[in-house]
């Protein structure tokens, strides 16, 4: 079976599991929403400040939610030994990696749209039409990078003792470039502060390079990692 | 003894370690097509390691290990697609239904819907159970669902670690019948079990694993 077909099989299975279990709608989305509200309280509900920092808060909430999604994504594999069973069955590790990246990325994209909406409602953020292409491109490239890192380290932590604490320790430092790049690019897209629209595209380039590097590197490293 | 390329499993003086611990220390064993071989031995003797080695999950440190004609030292990825390992876990997704689980495992080898239906029928998980979520199944029903996945995947070598654990009497009988049918249809079965009375009545041959070595335990 080709890598692409395997990836499609895994992604479809992951999305079906999430659709049935409703973990995203019942746990992750409320968690992300509460995080956004708490950020508001922490900044004293100052609308000027909140508008200024909204892009960063959206990506911070996304990253915290990423940890929940990755934990969930790999606990369904580890609970009854399904990941081991896939390796024994000779399922291509690159296909497993890309399938899980696709499933995770789609879940993250839905979450990011909701978080952006929350920023508009809670922080008074405005979305400019002329920045829409940059905004969408940023979300897609940043999401691919986050999903690749999350899947790689999720696979690594899945077989380890104390995986719940290991995953954030591994993942958060690795996704710091995405936090910085995506925040700057979204600031440009939304016209927050002094950011210019054209400034955002160089950050999108960085996000794309990051996503490709972790996508390619992750697909090569994933098999040996889960075999160990 | 030279390696036998026709044997399903042919191990010659195989050494394998788990970390620093020597789990197999010179195991030699040959298994032919259609056999049901019971691996006997105390805890820590190396039964599970031997099964996992045959599945390509434990590397061969020394010796020759051929499974389905492939040398595990150089070619273990090619072995994996023909092997079904059922250990202490079932490899099922609790949120999916029985048929969704079996379909998923069948799809990994491109099996058809007809093969899925046939496998589920053989394992007694078709009809009423097909649309039930795995999280709602009993231990025996989960085991049968996992076995349906192995059948649908057309595994040629079945590696079963304590397959009777957690099953009631009827489920054990069903499992034994299934294994006999699979062997009659050309599959080869290696079973590690502590439930010797039941497993000995199932097996066509016994192999004793003593301190990481395989010794002939006789035939039935």
C-alpha cells in the first residue's frame, strides 16, 4: 500500500474517532475558550492591550490545545496497543506519520478559526479583508508545522513512562519558532500595532520552511522512534 | 543445521536481548506450515520475546532467524505484513464499532468488504455485534474482534500470547476452533500460554522454552 493511501486511511480513522468521541467539541474547544477568557482577566480586560496582543494569545491558546490534541491522538493508539499492532502489520511508518499529521492539522484548523472568532468577540479584534489571504496562508503553514512537531514528539512520548509530562517538555520549545512567526504574520494580516501587511510574508516563508523540515524529518524519524 | 527456507519459522542459535538482559540465548526451532505450536515455559523464559522476534519487533543479535523465508536480520519489514501478533492487548480502537475496526485492519492490506464480512462471520462478530462500539464489548468479544482483524488481514503466521486470558469457557472453545480452522486453511500458529491443559489439547506440537533456549516438548 502506498504512503499516500496509508496516510489517507490513518487520517480518516483518526477523524472518525474524534467525530464519535467528541473530545474536541466537549473538551478541547471549551479548554481553549476558557484560556482565552483567562488571558483577558490576566490583562485586566484592557481592550487596547488585548487588541494589541490578541494574535499572540490566539497562538498560545492553540499551542496549549495542541498538547491536549496530541495526548489524545496517541492515547487512542497506546490504550490497546494499536500503534504496536500497526507496526507488526507492516503499515508504513511514513504513512502513519502523514496520516496523523493530516488528522491533527484539520482538527487544529477548526480550533484556530474558533479561537480567532473568540478574539473578535472577547478582545474586540477586527479582521481586515485585505489581510485575509495572508491570514489564511499563515494559519495553514503554521498548522502544518504544529501538527508535524506534535505528531513526531507524540510518537516519541507514546511509548515512554511519564508521557503526559514529557510531551510538553519536548513540544513547547520546538514550536517556539511557530509561535513567533505565526504571531508576527497574523499581526501583519490584522494590522495590529505598527505591523505592515507586506511584513507578514517573510514570516510565512519561515513557517513554511519549518513545516517542510519537520514534515520530511518527522516522516523519516517516526518509524525508528515508534519501533524503539 | 542449515536454514530451511521452506519452513514458516526457522530459528538457528538465535540470541536476542531486552536491553542488557539476555532474553533468548541460542534458540533453535523449526515450524512447518499448518502447525499449531505451543510454547511452554515459566515466566521470563523468553516465550513472549520469541513471539515478538518472529513478528520483527525484537532484533536478532546473533544467529539465523528466517520467517516465511525472509531473514529477520535484514528483511523484517517484509515479514511484518504477513504476520499477526495478538499479545496481551487487542490493538482495537474503543470509540469505533466492531466492523469499523475490522475494516480498518483489513484496509491495511487492501482486503475487500467480502473478506471483512467473511472474517467477521468466522469469528462470530457479524450481525448484532457488528455495529456495537468496542468500548461496550466483553473481553471475549474484543478478542474475537481482534482475531477477525487477523483473519481479514490474511495473516499467514499467527503469534498469540496468552490468547485464552480473560475469556469465558465458550469464548475459549470458539477461539480454539478458530485456530484449528485457520491452521487447516494453511495458517501457522504459535501460542504462548500458561493454561497448559487447554493449550496442549489445541497444539499439534509443544516446544519448551527454558532459560531462553527452545527444546522439543513432543508432538500430539
